[in-house]
C-alpha cells in the first residue's frame, strides 16, 4: 500500500495497528465486519457507533472492550497529531458557562447570563443557609379567619 490520502502512515501500517489493537482485547474476529464499515485503521474507530457494534453481534462485554480500544486508538492518534472523532471534544463536555466551539457565542452568552441571574436571584431556596446542616422548609402561611378574606373595602 502507498501513502494515505490524509498524508498519514502507509495503509499497511494502519491495518497492522488495527489488527494489533483488536487482538489486544480479543476482538480480532470483528476485523472483517469493521473493514466492511470502512474502518482502515485505528484512527477510523472513532466513527464506529454503538448500533454498528450491536449489528456485528458484539456482546455487551465485547462492546465495552471495543470502547477501550477506541480510547487507546484516540490517545495514540492524538500523539501522532491526527485528530480522531473520539479525541475531539464534544460540545456537551464544556464546563457550564463556557461556550463550546460548536455553538454560536450569542446564545451561549445568553444562557450563561440566565444561569448567573438564576444563581444570584433572591428568593426561596431549598439550599441550607451557611451554618445550618439541613435546609429548612418555608413556613406555611398562617390561617386568617374567614371574615378577613370576605371583608369588603
């Protein structure tokens, strides 16, 4: 095989690395089904989804082992400098209040302002005030005599 279109290692090295990774978790029997999906090497494993694994007939434990293989593949491709989908940050993994690269900044800033306003807004809270070990529920309103409710002005 010649060099890959992405400028990475030759395809033979990629294929050998894929076989080694699958063998490391006793998953070599799934090499052909993975190749039929288009997986050429470890860097392609991030594109394989849970439904693909189920369709191949992988057991729960085999799918968990496969996810370990994906983590190893992502870590090794990150060292080489070729990002794989598994090593790319997901939009949901950003801390609250931090806009992710995938979102536009205006809605993210609006959401951050709303969270900040909700956290600093005065009002009843179930959180325990400083110095208390447990939250105290609000007191029920005192019952007024029925004549007070029916009084006219």
